[in-house]
C-alpha cells in the first residue's frame, strides 16, 4: 500500500480531473446526462488525515473541474460542502457513532448508501446552483435524481476497479 | 482582531470551510452569466423598490405644480381636439357620361358619425352638410350598395334616412337580368333583407340574381348595386312577385359613404311639373 502524501493527493486530483473532463464529460447517457466521478476523491479521502488540507484539496479539485467547464465556483462550492459534511453523511448513512471510520469494516449496503447519499447531495447542490431557477424545481429535481443514479453506477465501478473498500 | 483569532482557533475547520464557500460563492456570482443576471435583476428590483418610496414622497410635494401643468396641457389638447373643424374637406369625384348631355352626377364622400339599424325607421348622420353641397333628397350610396336618402342638413352635417325604414323609404329597383323594375321596401325584421314588390309573375326570377337601382327617380344613378335575390314567392294579395333581396352592404358596419348629387335634378323636376300641369289642365 502506497502511503498517501500531499504529492500523491495532487497526482490523484490531476488524474481524476483529466478523467472527468476528457472522458466522462464526453459521455451523454440518454442524450443529456453526464456521469460525475471526481467526487470519489472527497468521498474516499482517508479519515485520519489533516482536515484543513482535505478541505482545501476538495476545493481545488472542484475549482479545477470548474475551470474546464467554465462554471466558476459551482463545483468548488458543492465539493467543499460534501467534504465538510462527509462525516455527517457517513454517520447518518451508517450506524456508527464513533469519529474514527474505515470503509473496510463497513457492510456493503451501508457503503453503497454512503456513496449514493454523497453523490446525491453533491448533484443537488450543483444542479440547483447551475440552473438557478426555482420555477423549474421538479424538472431540476428529476435531473438530479437521474444523474445521481448514473454517477452512482460509475462510482461503484471505480471502487471495484481500484478496490477502494479494502484499502481505505 | 483578538476576537477573530479566538474564533478561528476554536472553530478552525468551520471557519476555513465557510471561507472556501464564500470564495466559491463570489466566483459563482461574478463569473456565471445566469447568476450574474439574477443578481443584476435583484439589485435593480431592490433599487426601484427603494426609489419608488422616495419618488412617492417627492411626487406628493410636487402635486400642486403637476396639477397646474396638467390643466394647461389639457386645455391645449382640448383646443386641438374640439376647437378645430374636425372634418376634412370633401374631394369631389366626377363621373363623365358619353351621351353628350354633360355630366349628370357628382359624388361627395363622407363618413358616418352616428348610425342605427334596430329601429323601425332608421337614420344615420354623416359629416357633410350644406357647406359641402349636400341637400335634402339626395341619395347616399355606400361602396357596395345603396345606403339611404338625405332628409335634412345643417352647415356641416346631414341626417340621412336609412334604407332600413319601414314607412319612409320606397326605392325604384330593377332586376339586372330582365330589366323589370319594382318597388324596394323594408319590413323591419332583418337588417340584411329588403323586399322587392310589383314585379309581374311572368318575369323569370332566380336566386342569386342581382338587383340594381333603376335610375328613374333622379335620386340614385342607374345601376348601383342593391343586393342579390335571396328568395321569392307570389304575394297572394297583389298577385305579383314578392322577392326578398339580400343587401350587399352591411348597414351595421357602414362607415364610408358617398352622397349622390344630381346636377340635372332641377331640370328633370321642371319637366315633370309641366306633366302635372298638363294633367291638371286636361282634368279642368
């Protein structure tokens, strides 16, 4: 197992942003939905590391995606929010009440629920800020649900590929 | 400053989270067009909301001055609207005949200023009068058919007896195809239908035949369209045809009319008077 440092974090950010921008954003499922994968960095960042560094790196990965998409600040806002509330999401989607977590000790259903609620929260923030129209509330909500589900599938594939659950 | 330092050291993570979110929000509202326009609209709305109250206050203080200005303006507008002669001068249209007897009819164009179609005897008023050469007993025609006969005039207006009059109107009209003439009257039931009587039973009539003015009365020129035959039956009392004629002009929507001016009317009347005189002399 490679020990994670700031340098490997930045490498991982670069990899995820490149994957998101150059591969996933060109996919259009049902003609309009794009899978979102880069929040896996935030979701599976080790719990015991420096929290300030974690927040700033989350902000940076969001900002990097924003820079390519031209949606300045929207992804950064959502990603930082997910990073800050990650502990809360984790606690509410699992039964644990302790502050120290590891994914390998989790049951699969709880693990999947954590992924789903994180990506849903992320998409909720992004889409409502991006469209910015409460008159189209239900339309946007449907959009959020569908793109969360699609992204969820991609994230599960990612975790299986890199054996995240066992390693983190 | 000490307060800020203490706040930050106690809730460092929350503070840095909020700081990052504020940066993101600033970016969102300064770089994205949708959010920019939203914030511009909100600012404008707030601005007008505030300045609306301020304007109300200042407007109240200026009410007296505004009132005076309005009265002055009103006066000027009323002078403009009512003070002047509203009607345009008529343009005379000339009809040349080729018979050599010179011109018989001229026309004065006018507009209807008041109209009625739902009474037993209907009238309308046009904006031409004595000053324009309109006098009683002149015919009035509309673009698509006959309209009425002038019965009274003032300097600039004329009162016209509409063809839709039960007792007051009898017009000589003929069938265009056969040339037989009869009397056109209105019975008051439908503003589109008149009745042509006094045409003998042996004259062939078809639905759709054109009915035109006859030209024997010196009021209407010959050949002005009246309407088309809508139906016919034998009048049991007189033994003549009773033909219903659908007027080609809708009297209810009439606007532009022409007054027919017969230049030879005095002459015709003079010769008809001599006839009357002859009959009187023979009877003596």
